[in-house]
C-alpha cells in the first residue's frame, strides 16, 4: 500500500472538507432562518469564482482588491436575489420554493456559460509559491490559505451568532418566526441577511477552489456534493455541517485511493458521498447532530 499517497489524499481531503463545511454552514444558515433548502448554493460558488476571475483578468485588479470587491458584489447579489425572487414566495408551499431554487440553479449555470463561455479558465498567478512541502508532502498554497480562511469564517460565525444583535435575531427567527416577529425582529431583513451571508461565504470557497482547479461549470456541482455532508451532520446544525464536510472530504479522497489501487470501479470520488447519504437516511435520517422532530400523525 502506498501510504505516502494515502496520507497526501487524506490531508487534501481535510483541507477540501473544511471548504465543504463552510459551504454546508451556508446551507444550514439559509435552512434554519427561512426553512428553505437552497439547491442553487453551488451556483453561488460558480458566480463568485467567475466574478473574481473577471475582476482579475478584465480589469487587471490586484488579487486582494478583486477578492474584496467580489465579496461585496456577492453580498448584494444574495440580498437582492432574496428580495426580488424569493420574498414573493413567502407563504407558498415549500415544494414551490424548492423548485424556484432549482430553477435559479439552471438559470445561473446558463447565464455564466453565455457570459464567460464553456471553456475552463485559470486564474492569474496570485502567489509566488504555488505549493509548500510539509513533512515531505506537497500542499497547494491556495489550499493552505483556504484552511486559514475557513477557520476564520467558522470563528466569525460563532461570534456573530453568539454576541451580535443580528446574530441573535437570526437565531430567534430560526427558532420561531412568529415569536421573533412579535418581539420586533424584522423577519424579512433576517431572510435577506442570511442569503447575503450565504452568497458571500460560498463565493469565498468558489474563489479558492477556482485558484487551484480553474473556473468551470464543475464548481456548481460542489453544492450538490456538499448536500450529503449537510445531511450527515444534520440539516439544522452548524457544527454538524462542519463535521459532515470534513468527513465527506476525507471519504471521497480515500475512496479514490482504494478505487485506483484495488477496486478499479471508476468515479468513486464522485459517488462515495452519495452512498453515505443513502446510509445516513436509512439509519439516522436527522444526521449526527440534527434535531429530531416528533410530529403527530
């Protein structure tokens, strides 16, 4: 067994898993505050990555300036999307709202293809050092940066929800929208804020992955790939999203290793997370940290 390759893949899985966890937190954030499963989450990564690429390529901006402008753009993008498209759907059947997010997913995929084309594009070189050797293993410098960013985002989420006024308002809205509204909390404002945060944070993950692998339509598939991680951790658990993301990130890399070395089935990297999704739904449908709902039938 090639233990060096296995260790390399596990470390890559941990790093990518943290990004999955960050995107999974956005799934949970939108679900907890609005009770909507956003199937257009992957398109937030795609749009953010393309917008940053355009700032760096067309406008020749320095990376950090382009990155900050991308985050500002995506925050406004998420808020306007909720206000214009999703706010009129409040009170409609949940399946109708889910279908709207699926429609948004298809629309944004088509729009980015029309604007930027279908060919993958590489980011301009951002760092002088492309990879770093750690204990004999080559780690992409962008992935190391993403680890720091992911940890900062997780700490920021914790502090935001625990101590800030808006974070407490979002927690109250997630607990009970009617009670929150009776206490003077603007539920519409909370909805818009949650979508703005989800778009901004997802765009951060999209930019980091785009820096390593290039920008292409495959970025949008990460939204679907993260869904098993969210189900594994629990659809209403921020901590569960992080744990589920790390588990799925490691699992898909380990599955790829054993498939390439022994099984030779092919495509295990992509399908292994969905095997986990099926198993979790069979035996623990609320996930590892999800809240068990008891309903009278």
